[in-house]
C-alpha cells in the first residue's frame, strides 16, 4: 500500500486542543478555529486568538468554498509522498477569510490555477481518516480571489 | 552618526562539505582554532559566546552549554541563536549589545551544523497535524507556492532566477571553501533544463544541506586597537523581525519582513541602496534573493526580474551579489548558513577576497532568513550593514 503507508495519522491535541477538527473531518465537516471576539478565523490553530490575545476561541464549521491563492506541484519524493507524486499543493483562501494549505484532488490539470474557485473534498490518511482537500469548481462559480 | 565602538575583529570559516561524517562540535572546534590562530587571541580570553542552534544537534536543549564545554570556554555571557539563518548576524548584534552592557569583553559568535551527516531536528508544533499530511514537510513546496503567487502578481522570469544561479556559481568557482561538487561552471541552459521539484521551483533554485562552521570575533574597537588587530569591520546597522504579518491570515505573501527592516538599517547606517558596495543576501532559494532586491529598494516591488537581467551582479559588477557563491553554490551548512554570507562580507571588507575580491569595496549589506512558516514566506528576517 505505497499510496497510503506514509500518510501517518497524526495524534490530535499535541499542539493545541484539536479534537473538533478531527471529529468534524470524520463527519465530513471542515472545522477551523474562530476568535469569538472578532469573528475571524485562524489556521493553523493557535493557543489563543492571534487577533486579541484572549483564549475566547472555538472550532466552527466553515463552508469549504474558496479559491486558489497559490499553487505548486511537488515532484520530488519525501516522507508520506510515496505513490502520490506529482502532488498538487495549493494555498486555498476560504470565503471566511482564512487560508489553508491543501491538496487539490479530482480536478482537471488545466483547471488548477490561481484564482480558480474550489470546494471542499475529502482525501484520506493511512488508516482511512478523512483529511480535507479541495477540488476545482466549474468556471463561473464564485471567484473570491481575483 | 552610526556607532563604530564595537567591531568584528576576525572571522573563520571551514570548507563546506557534504556528508562529512563529522559533528557540529567537531566543525566548531575547527572554526574556533582557525579564528584563534588568525587573530592571536588566547582561548581563555573569550568570555562571551553565541551559539547558533544546529539541525544536527536539534534534540539537545543545552546545545550551547555543551558547545562551551566542548570548546573549553567559560563565558560570562552565553547566547543561543535560535533564529536559524539570522543567528550569525543576530549573534554579532547581540554580542555587541552584551559588550556595551559590560556582560563580556571578547565574544565569539559561532555557527556549526552538520545536517548532511545527522539530522536530529523535529519542528513539531502544528506541522504533524496541519502541514505534513498535505506533503509540505520541506521548504520546496512552500517556496513553490510563494513563487507561483509572485509570478501571478508580478511575473517571474526564469532567466532572471537563472542569472542569479549562474552568477553565484561563477563566484563559487573562485571560492576554495565552496562545496567541491558545485565547483564546476553552470550555464543558463543548464539552469533552464534543471528539473522542476515544486513548480515553478527548479532544483538549481535550491540549496543542498551540507556540513560546516563559521565563527566571528566581536570586541570593542579599543580592545582591537590595543591588541594590534588591524583588520576590523564595523557593523553600523542591524535590524530583525520575526513573524512578520503573523496575525494576518490574508497578508500578501510576497510582503516579507525585509520591507519592515530595510528602512531601519539604511537610516541607521546613513546609506541608501545606491551606496551599497556589495549585497550578500541569505539565499536558500533564488526567489528569496530576487525578493530581497525589491524589499531593500534596489528596484521596485515586482521589478526584480528586470533588475536582475539589467544589472551586472558579478564581483566586478555594479552590485556584486553573494561573491563567494552564496549557499546555493557554496553549499548550505544547515543553520550555520547565515554565517556563510556574513563571512564572505567580512572577508571582502578585510580585502581577503582573493580571486573574487570586489575592488575597493567599503561596505556590505548582509541578510539572514530563518524558518519557513505555514503558507507565507519566511519566519525571521535580519539585515546588517558592515563598513570599513
């Protein structure tokens, strides 16, 4: 199983409490950390709100809609990459005003470009745990970035 | 008027070697011995020590203390350089502050690393959960993303990046400390034909982890005079910033910390970009060099490609660039790499550039970069202006 054996399933809650992210993923919901005082999202998660310094943060579901802010194709081997090359990696800017680094899957190569609208898709780690990825939407759908 | 009361009174640099089989401690011993030999300072006179953390010894939280032990030093001021490629210039700045404060008199700023022999660093934090699963373990993917965005906003000419690589390689050919493997000429065609590793990043845009060390001697100008040390360099300006735009998830990722610190170092030294005699920027990737040319005002944002195309960046040119080959063509000795650019600046200012001496050069702009954060550019930016 070269495709998945390197995609280790990381332990949750080692950096900051992150269980809601993983529970959400198993239910097909993308959960990100939101600062309740400002209503702004932050990702990766932090031990406090980077906007205010308070710990008034909670995990909330996001739409999974956004656009590609930056994109590359990883072509060299590395840990967890066996069987996955070439691998499309993008910075996706969500309509909620936060960016994620994510793989773009199930998309025509010519559709993967900066500014392209994307929606949430689900990829899988070694043991089948769902992990968020994105796929491009047909042209004409919301183009939040450009 | 920039302060000139504390100086760099000596430097040492080992050769850059791939998979040497030797430790950071061993390389540090080599660098310190050379430094003592060149400057005539006795080991026991050293009472200040700055040690750059090493990838190869990343599991030891007391690395700096073990280093003092390894070298038989008894510092009354010990600094840990934890800002990666900014740690050499940052260590010199901190040593200057410590000397002015009276915490020590004679400081050594030491950077040694051997990641091509042993890699024992684990960044932890959010990476296992939120960055590694996507296949973004190493810097290339992040720099591929950065380059794609830069290209989208401004246009990125591969030939400009190629010129940086080719120019620096030509300089490495004249640097006996450069990695042997890189001591052969490189052409633009070689660059353009080199394989993409994270589009549009090519393999010849990148550094290769190696082993090596460097060391700098810092003391008051008065102390140097009293000891008959004639060659000194004055660090007349230093600035650094960590986590620039860190609390803005929608920041323009082509906006680096250098935009914040460039005006500070120029103002402090009383210089302008046009007055800079040579540029020795931290060069983990060619795009970082191009973006720094813009951030320091050698050209406007987005005009880096045209500027590189139109400017002679050779050691005899109008803006000599990384005259020892930089890390891209001399090899990157892990986190000791920031000292590679700094050592070349000091060497040139001492008039010891040999076959690559910049004629009549009186100052240098040296920079550092540390760590590649999530989806932005780099985590730490540092800049130092040195003058003679």
